[in-house]
């Protein structure tokens, strides 16, 4: 495989990853709004409609098991597709060669190269804490609604 082929493969893998992300998330948003419109949930942008929750109807043990199995297979398929696409980015080329073996003892801290960026680290930690707290607060706020609607 020549360097040109490797670079072409990398570029193709990046395009496929970007397209997959765009289709996956935009498709998910569109499907969510179609389902919401079908059930009458409203748009969620101040239209004053409350989210009516219908009665829960199951498909039985085997139906729910089939849905769970299908979801599992789909998740594994997505993970394998991502693994295959990312593996195409790992091929060494002239612009990104493998490092030469310098015989460094990687068990010692002196052998590692550290880049210290304290302000960036502080900002990223702050964003991470904010996002984690937001997820916890939103999860905790929806829990009583679910418990009241579907029972303890």
C-alpha cells in the first residue's frame, strides 16, 4: 500500500465518520420530532402543549426480548463500524510515521513528555463538572415524574 493510498483511505474514513455522525444525530432528531408530532407532544419550543403520556403497552416477554436483542445487535454493529473506520486512520504514513524506539524506560516519569496547560485544564474540568452536574440534576428532576406516572 503506497502513501497516497494510505492518505486517501484516511481522508475517506474521516468523510465517512463525519457523514455517519451527521446522519445519525440529524436522523435521531427528525425521528424524535416525528414521534412527538404523532403523539401530540408539541415542539417543546413554547407552544404551550404539555406532554401527554399514554398508557404503557408492552409486546409481551418475547416481543420485548426481540426488541432488546435487536437493539443489542444494532449497538454492536455501530461499534464494529466505528472500530473499522477508526482502524483505517491508524495506518502509518510519511506525514505521521511510527516513532523510533529510543529504549526509554516508560515506567519512570522522567521518560514521559508532559505538556502543561493549566488554564485549559481548569476550563475543561469546569465544563466537565458543569455537564456532569447538569445530567445529575436533569436525571433527578425527571425521576419523580416517572415514579408518579408509572408507579413505584
